[in-house]
């Protein structure tokens, strides 16, 4: 691909959390040689691929707004500045720019660098006058200020201190990788006075990250490390120095440079139709939403060999410093194991979540009340919710996660029972409502029911509204852009109809999409895929019997998920599909990881998520914070859609789980323990809880 013309374009850099200023912070000449002459003007076409946010182009006295623009410049030339604005803190898009000019060539600006959780983003280029400074964040670095010294040459400062050279190289179209060498040390004391035969302590501090420390004795003394090499900025390593004779001795201290990768993965490739790079390799996104299980319930136990899930922060193998199972009195609580089909359903409304989390201590679960279902011979035992599921039942989920990817930081988008999370998965919000509507069914079909409204500023309740909304959904955006979609759900005769989220959005429930794109029963997706039909965007909700919900008294959920994954994996769609399997809420079950506090209405308790695709990093465990908004963001990236501006804009895009530079992996079917007939019947039938049971919350 040809290099960009000298001085072609530059992207302005704005601080995290700010909109673009009225006047561009910088401009770079758009060379007339790169544009076609049309009368007295030079005409250039600019195409930007970036979501969310928009592209502002200022040219002379005029300004244009959009994502694909033609900019006319005077015969004498002019300046063009590009800026993405209108996006709140922690942008998460790819500021890669493709410039198409009338000479028929495509010019890629080579250094497109973005980093989630960075304080701003930058597009670097090879012009003779590169931008003055950019900021990039790595997983362990915090803010790194990278200053351009020339084309492709950069130096870095960490927290205002020089740290050494940083080199950037283009790893793929629109991608780059950087490595920083950190070697700074401080030594205390600067000199030692030691009596022969005695010892003193030499403390070596890290001014920045560093690799292995080494202390070498120069003379008749010995040097022994007192602690391990630190792994974080600001730590230190102590050495015991012992003088063995009266002769003088000195100690040389050094630290190997630590190459800290600032990875700009293939997700930053330009998502431009026809290029076949990055997310454009994905043409189908499938989201399967199961019911009411915490992350530790599914992945917190041990496998048949007594091993925890590899690489994940689980109750059986917690990260250092994480909570361990305790009750609200601080007393340890042993975890037990159980089955999917047991006859108790823990309460899991907003107040229960607040009690369970207990300000981050995660020790309020002993207050949980597990409802006794009709099939239960007696009330639930004490501390019933401190429970992981038997590996034999959830092994299909483990096998999928171990072959493909999971995240141990997937959180419910709010502390709520099922209704809110289902709304979030199609709209990125719950219209400020929380918990479930009263009455049955939920949604616009419920003409008398209401759902609680929560005050986002205080976290308190402020009335109730009908569960029928007019806020935009991803379905609306897909319709506007002509992208196909389907939502597989149960009929109204099954309790799972309450989980049919589009029934709560007026324009879809009472518009043509309801009969054309909301499909029942859920089993139809297996038939459709077998017939060569799969929409670009697909949601799949279960029947009550296949949902994993405690009140279903069924263990068919893993077999149902396996059937759908196998159907897609063995179809013509495998090489172009990404599948997300997640659960709507924690269901009242114990989890040991405290959710991030994001405000009065904060994220809920961890839920499982499995990511399956021929481009997923095998065996990968994502440790970044995700919600269902991350899945929406991923879909917006894949289909080049504008952001809904809600939870999707606040979250990442799950791209860390993917490697689009790898060849698509071949699919091997997962073992299935149930017959296809049984699964198709369970995913088509209608079941409802017996009278008097509140199941399905």
C-alpha cells in the first residue's frame, strides 16, 4: 500500500472526556498534489472508519460533518483538520483513516494507534512534521507520553520522567505495536559504611518498570537479594550486603530493560468493506443469553482432575487480595457443589444485589433467601447460594471456554433482576428502570403492569412506568443501515417470553419487525442455519426449559447451547461468525469479585461469558471490564454502525479476545449428551411455573 503523501493529514488529539474544541488544535496542509483538479477547485474524498463518535472536518471557512466526505479546496490549497468528538470519557474506537484520492490509489496513514482507557487518542503519520505529542496507555503502564522526534521516531516520558526510547512499527494495515524500555533505578543509601563481618541493607527502588535486578560485589563482600523482583511501578528490591574483610568493597546495581509491549492489535485495522482485514472478516454476530448464574457458579468449581478453570480469577483460584467466601459477620463459609436442576431459586432483585455486594466486601450472600420450589422436599440449607455447579453438568461451557475465550470481568450492566439486562442487550439501557415489571408478561403486552424507575443521580426509586418504551434499539439502527437481524425467542405461552426484549419497545412490538424478525420458537435458529440462513445480527433467548434458570428444574441449558454452537460451527457461516454466550444476571448466587463502582446505579455482579469464533485467541481469558454493552459495541464495529450512545459507548468492544491476523481455525463439534430430538423439543415447547411460584425473575 502506498505511503501517505508528505504532510497529507493528521488527526487532532483531545483529552479524555472532552469534546472537540470549536477551533481545531492543529492543522496539517492537505497537499494539492494528492487531489484532483476540478475547475478552480481541488477535490478530495475522505473516508473515515471510526465508531462511536463522528468526524468533523474543517476546511477554510466551512465545516462538514459525517463519516465519508468530499472536501473541496481552493486552487491555492488549504488546511484540513480532523477531529472525533461527542464521545464521553474512555473512547473505544479505532481512529484509522483511509484516504482515497482521484489518482486511483489508496493511501494508508501507517501509524494508527488507539488504546482503551487512554487519555485521548492519536493518528500518527509519516509526514515531515508529525504531531508534537501523543498519549498511549498500556495494560501496566498508566499514561505514557510519547513525543514524536521525526517520522516514525519517538521518545517517551512516564509520569513526566524520561524512560527511554519507544519504537512504533506497523504490524498490519492500520495496526501498530510499540515497545518501551524502562531502566531507571534509584539506590538508597548511595554508599554504605559496613564493619567487617557485619551486614547492611541496600534498597534499590524502581523509578519506572524494570526487568530483572542484579547486584554484583566488586571486592570482598557478598550480596544477597532479600525480596523478589517487583512487578509494579514504585516498588523496590532490597539486598543484604555483607563485608567479609577490612578491605574496601563496592556493589554495582543494574536492572535489565523491561520491554513493555503497548499492543495495538489487529482490531485497529481499518474496517473497510472489501479489504478483508480486522473485524470486517466477521459478517455474523450471534448473541445467546442464558439465565441467572454468577461467574463463580459456572466457572468457579473444579474439573474432573481437581483443577480450576485455567487462567481465570475464580473462587477456587482467586487472584491475590481477592475476597474469599465469608458471611456478613466475617466468618468463612465453605463452598458447596450443586446441580442445575435443583428446586430452589435465590432472590436476585436490586436490594439483594446491594446486600450481596455490601460495599465491595461481597459478604452479604448469607442474607440471600432461596425460594423453595414445589419440587423441593424442604427449605434450602443455610448458605445455599455459596455454590458452584457440578463439572459434569457445566463441562460443555468449560470446554467451549478453554478452546476459545472467556472473560473473568464480565459484569451485569446494572444491579437488577432479569428485565433490565435483557433491555440492555438490545438497547444499551433500561430506560432508567430496574428489576422486573409486575404482572405477566413483561413488556408492551402488559397493559396494567409497571416497572420501577430508578434515579441515576441518587440510586433511589422515583416512581414507576409502563414497561413499553420508545428509546432507540440496535434493531432500529440495523434497520436504518439495511443490515439484517433476527431475534429468536419463545411464544407467549412459555415463561421465557418475558425475556423477549423487543416486546418492550413500542415501534418493534407493534411494527412489521415483530412478525418478520422476532422469530419463535428458539429452536428455529438450528433449522434456519441448516437451511443456509443466518442474519448478520442474531439474538437467541431460551425457552424456560433450556435457560439454566433455577426455577426451570432442568439441566438442558448446556446441551441447548452446544446444539446451536455445533450447528453454526458446521455450517457455511463458521468462518465469518462471532458467537457470544452470556447470562443475564447473577441469580442470587455467590461471586467473590467486587463489581467496579461506576455511580449510584453501578455495575452488577459478575456473570459468565464465552466468546467463540475462528478468530478468537484460543484459551484466552480477558481480564478487562466488560458488560453486554461491550457486545453491542463489537457489533457496531463489525457492521459500521453509529453508537447508541449508552452502555455501548461506555464499554470496550471485546476485540482483545480476537486475533484477526490468524487464519480461521477449523471447527470441531463439541460432544453432545442429548439427542437432537430432545433438544429441539425442549427449545420449542412451552412451560410455565406452577401457580404461586415467582420463577423467572
